[in-house]
C-alpha cells in the first residue's frame, strides 16, 4: 500500500474517502507505524475512512525523535488532529496505542469539548491498572532482546538482524517507555462508548483487566474476545477486521442518524454492502 500524506505528517490517508460518515484514527503498538494498518482501508466498511496516525521516529518520520512520554505526544497530536475532526470520528489503539487513544480522547474533551463516537482499545489493561509484568524498556541489550522475543511482536528476521536492531532499538525503548511507565491521573469518565478487544491467550491483558475499561465511561461498554495472544490483530487479522467492521458499521450508522436526523430506514446499507467485496 502506498500511503500519501497530506501536509499534516501525523494523519495519513491511504484511501481518501470524502463521502465517509466516520473517520477512524488508528494508533499503533510499540514499534509499529502506519504500515501496521495497511490492510484496513479495503477491509473496513465504505462508510469509514481509515486514518493511520504516523508517530515520530518511524517509517516516513524516521529522522524525528520518538516520544517517550504520552503527555507531550498527546499535546502535539491534539493540535495536529483537530483540523480532521470536522466529521464524526472514532479512535482505535492497540496496546501502547490504546493509552495514546485514551489520553487523546480526554485531551480533546478537555481542550476542544470534542469526543469520539467511540473509543476502541485493544490488548491493553484498563489505564487505572498496572500492566502485569515488569517493564523491559531499560533492560541491558541482551536481556532486552530476549524480552522482545518473548513478547512475539517483533519478526524473528528483524530480531536477528544486528544492524537493523541497532537502528530500531531506540524507538522500541521509547515506545515501551510510553506503554510501561504511563501514569494514570484520575478524571471524570468519558461520555463516549468504549469498545475493547482482547486475545483469549493474551497474558498481558486478561479478560478481567480489559473489562475494567468499563470504569472509564459513562456510556456503553462492549468487550470482544478473540483467539490469539497479544498480537491477535495480526495472527487473527481476518476475524478481527470482520468483527471490527461490524462494530464500525453500527457506529457509523448511529453517527449518520444523529447528524442528519434521519430514521434508521434512511441511513446506510448493510454491513456487507458497506464493506464492498467483504
């Protein structure tokens, strides 16, 4: 997939869709970038425009230093994403990305009085809970490499490429610092729904720890558990994207009804039609 960025280097538009009724901003896991979502635009409903977020320090922004603290990252993100919030939107984040999406939702509410139609989090314990393992971001090189292998999120060919690992290790350490040293601050629960995804075999985010996200919203909470470990969105991608599409269809449908004041019979078509060939 060729990703064409607009002047805004943060928000990418791999498949621009001006007729979409919902924008989905996607935040990656530690070490990931916009390419992590390369299969999404064609798999999601046509009423949804997938907008991967390109964080500094990777891919097209490789020369920029990565953030190691979520607060300044979200400050920069809020300003960058604000011009794109001229229609209903949702936020998605996997693992580290879930923390970013959550704090961005709170920042947008606080500074702009804006909320997503839905906050979608994946493979991350609720923000007020500690992650269930010791941090690895400051481990010595050999131990750090072994810990990455155990997490099963970095391809074997990358871990065994000494030169490549030398290049990407600073990014991995910075991202893992964002994820592992995140400090939750008490605030009023969000007024938007939260949808959580989890892997049935994920030891980093159990069903109970995912279910605790319900404490962060005054609106509806939904939990979807899928087969797989921490990176089930990759290993069970087809099932995950199909399930996500069904949820996004309903979110986009409701957003259209609210914006147009239309009755359900006047709004969009079936999930199958929305997804094109799906």
